[in-house]
C-alpha cells in the first residue's frame, strides 16, 4: 500500500498519478512511457495515467501522488492508504478503432464509449482519437445514440413545470450575448428559464465571463432549482452542475485541439439541455460568409438534424436561422458586453439596436412556446416587458439571488484607436478578423480586454474616423494585437 499525496497540479481534465522510481512495492524499471493504472482504496476505482518521479522532494518512494483532478475524484484525505494495478486500454477503444475504419457503431457502442470517457478511462489523446473518428462520417442515428449517451441518467427534474425553456446559439458570433437579455425577458414573463452557459469558448469571452461581471454563476442543482422556481430565471455554469460529465470532458479536448464539428456541437447542445431538464429549446443558427455556418443550405441541413434528434428525444425544439454576417452589439469582451446588455435592459438611447432587436426576436420565439400566445405575439409581449422595465427588474432579482459581484472589473488601460483610411461606407465587417484581434487583445483571459465597435455595416465614414477601439490589460497582449494591424488590414471593407 502507498500513502496518498495531493500534488496541486491541474492537467486539463486529465487524471495523472506520480510514483517514485525507487518505489519498493512497484517495480518501474521497464516502464518507458505513460501507463494506465487503476487506483483502489476509495469507494470506486479511479483511473489515471502514470508518470515517474526521480526527486524525493516531490514524491517519497512510499507515496502515490495525484494531480488535482484525480485527487478530487478519489475522495480520500492525504495519507490514506491506496493500491494500484496496471490496467489495459478502455475496452470501448476497439469501437473507436472500428469507427476510424469507417464502420457504423451501435447504440450500445456509443453508450460504452461515453461511459468509459466519464469514468476517466480515456486520456485526452484517446478522446481526440474519438473526435477524429466521428468527425469524418457519422449517420443521424449515430448522432442520436451519441446524444442520448451524453445526456446520461442524471436529469434535473422540474416537477410540475410544463414548460422549462432555454436558448442556445450554434456558432458563436462576436458580441452576441443576447442570452442574458432574453433570460431577463422570459423570466419577467413567468416562464422558467434555467439558462446554462459554458466557460468553453473559441477564445473570446464566454457567456459565463460576461455574467460574472454582474454576479456569480456557480450554482449547484439544488440552488438552481430553488432560484428558478422563485425568480423564474437563472444563469449558471454547466461546470457547477453534476450533469453530462462526459460531454464536459469532450468539450475540453475540443477546445484544446480545435477538433469540434457542427455535428458534435449539435450533440453537445441537445445532450446538455436535455440533462438540465429543458423541455422547450430555441436554437439560433447565425449564417454568414465569416461565421461558423457559411450558408443557408448548411444551416437547413443542421436544422433538420436538430429537429430529428430533438423529436426522438422528446424535446420541443424551435430552430431559427439568423444573420451572422457581422458582430452583434458594439462591445466584444466581458466588460464591454455587460455594458451593452445593461444599456438594452435600461432602455438607453445609445443601446445597440441590433443586439436589442435580436434579443427581442429570440425572446419572442421562446415566449410563444406558451400556448396562450398566438404566433407573432411573442415579440410584442417581449418588447413591452423590456420597455416597461420588468425585464430589468427580473435581471436585478437574478443578480441579487446569485450574489452580486462586489468588485467591478475595469476596462483595460492600454488602448488604441483604429481609424478609417478612406472616405466611404462600411460594406462589411470580417467576423473572423475581429474575433482573432479580440483574442489577441486578451478577451477571454481578462474581463476588461476587447474591442469597442464605433462603426457598423452601412455607416458612412470619412478618413480619420474611429472604426473601433481595442482594450488590453497586458502589454504583451497589446503588442500581439498590434502585429495583425501592421499589414494595413483592420477587418473593415469600406468603399
């Protein structure tokens, strides 16, 4: 037996175990690479990948060290006695190899793969292999089987609520934080909306980052249910809810390796929303030449796939296709997006009109899940809830209930104005360029970093007019952002 020791090392959802080379119990001379092990001593075995340590200052020969992820899963105190055995690769890896060879997998095989991922029997490299396998060819029935497996058995029960609504965007657009506004509108109407958000993003600030400007987002299931039943709305991080665990692990690997596909995004959305107990779901697919979904034909294909899986899982799904040709709102970055959201909710004259209108349109579609509203009435009701201040009051109640943020994040102190070099009209804005520039500024890492758009498509400009201002909180980020602007490109097409 070895003594358990916690090594405060985070390995991006990977379970790692450390053992001294001179361990008297386990002979390690012949181990040449990281090896799977099974650790015993807790309520259930924990799977991890073994690394060998030569320094007794890190691990003594009679100790087994676990990184933070594995130590938490083990659930034992430091000093507890544990044992380990070598374990072969996860049995379901044979199915992954079959998929790589072009075979169609059964429902049972997808359930076994997801089960092994959830139990941490897959390394991040194994998960990446699975993503590559399903990325080239997967049938609709396979995607349904994967979605049902990812949903799992832990489903939040909302009791007698007939409608539990939510919204999700398939293919993020810079600045598109309509979720927070529509949550306030729907809650003000009275439909329960447990808005689940993720910290995983494409490098830009996530919905969770923006909400944290106002309040905490780490509710557990019990707190979430209490708040939604009382306030009718909540905005909570998926990571704080013990649901769809395998999907979270897969999403982490996707973010690290850029292996996400639109089909996998569909399975992730539907699985996590179903696990959250959502009965009525609105999915927005923005379409544009520089968006994730490039054309209407591709959007319609995804819409049919979503509707098929939703129907088979008994989810009431409404899919809308919207304009994704340029950023939504003026601010890109948590602080700037929070500013825009509050301008809309408080009916300021300078509130971004495109953000406001999109929020009203989507909120109206959600309100029309209520059979008491006729088609087209949802927008009118949503507009009145916003105009009257009831939506703002609902957001204030949500913020208060979730714990208002005490220290307000400030905009970055390093700024640069990007100006027009010719007279003319803004014909289009390159989403990808603006996204990349925002990431280089530090958006996603620092709440105060980002881009503030002064001009939008259709605006008249003269040479010297400010197009947008970049904000950075770190000098290195500020310098990196400057490098993409040195070649004369700024993301704006003016003519």
